[in-house]
C-alpha cells in the first residue's frame, strides 16, 4: 500500500449495457474471456480482472487470500460506478465468485459457475498446491506450461494449435509469484457448500463432459443443490469449456443472461 491507496488488480472494461464480471481460471489471465467479449460486448459491459501477478495485475499485497482479492475486485467495480453485475467464474474464478457471494450477494444479478466446485481442498489437495507453489518459484512458470495444457484441455483440443497455443501464452503471462500466490490462496479457501441453497439469483452451472479436473457428474450434483439452477454440459470439452467451444459457450451464457 502506497500513499494510503490500496493496490487494485488490472481491469479490462469493454462494451456497454448490463455489466458482467468475468473471473478467469488458474493459471491463466483475463484474456481467457476474449471470445466472450467479442460475442457479448455489443449487448453487455464485459469486465475482466487479472488475478495478482498474472496478466497486467501487480503482485499480491502481503497476507492476502481470495477473500481479500474479491474485496479488491469490488473496490475496482466501485471506481467504475458498477453497482449491480452478473458474474461468470471458471475454476479458480468460481472460487473468487464464492467470495463475492459472501461479500456482496445483494449486488449480483446472475451467477454462472463453470468447471468449479464449492468444496474446500482436501489435505492432500492443499499439499499438492503448496508443492506446486514451491516448484514454480524455483523452476519458473515454464515448468508448468505443458502439464497444464494436458490437464486443462480435452485430448482433441490439445492437438488444436489455435486452442492450445493461446493457453500456453496465457500461462506465460503469469509470474512465478502470481502462480504461487494463486495456488496457495486456492488451497486456503473455505468450504462454500453451505452457500449453494442460499443463492437467490438466476444461476447457471457449466461443465465439460471430458473435464478431468472437475468431473461433470460433480458439477451436476452441485447444480442440484442450488435453487432452480440451470445445468449445461458440453460434450467433448475439457476444463476450459469457453475456449474449446467459444461460440456455443457464449450463446449459452447470453441466453442465460437475457432469459
């Protein structure tokens, strides 16, 4: 904090109309949503934020987690005069969205949870995230690029250069400290399953049928615990549904927002 002003994450603000906040996956940046911005910004104000140390965002302030990051996102929205907004979070972005549901539930108009979960990490999962943070600090971001292409994309998409190469580039736009911060922050997140029946706004849960990170069956089960939530599974897609099927994803999201 310098001069009494809290550091805020980088914000990319495109289009006009009702605001929709896009929250990206790990270990990517806000450009993950470029296809959706192109498709929706004629009708919606598309706001994307980069997580600390990724894309154009500064490093994380000391001793911050996902709750503090969500608070910084709210402050950034306040600066832009955005009071009410829809939110779409994929994977780690969904974890940030849970924090927004804790902080400012009255400001959300719609909630889209994509390839994410409400449960906290298991002890083994936290150990894995801690080890990844240590490895990337030691060996750099390049050490996790190819394994994440395999982990996040379906087998078919891994061999599609127009899909896989932008994923590689997005990972490389993250700093080692940014990746480490995000990994540790995700491991420390609280359990959010208690929020599922409390969501009072229109909700959409999106899954990739070939997702090896967040199984589609688990996503469906989460949707069933939410009041009137819509569920959409994309056949043949892995974790990054919006990148593997950008047109179909954008159409489904738009239909949800205007429905």
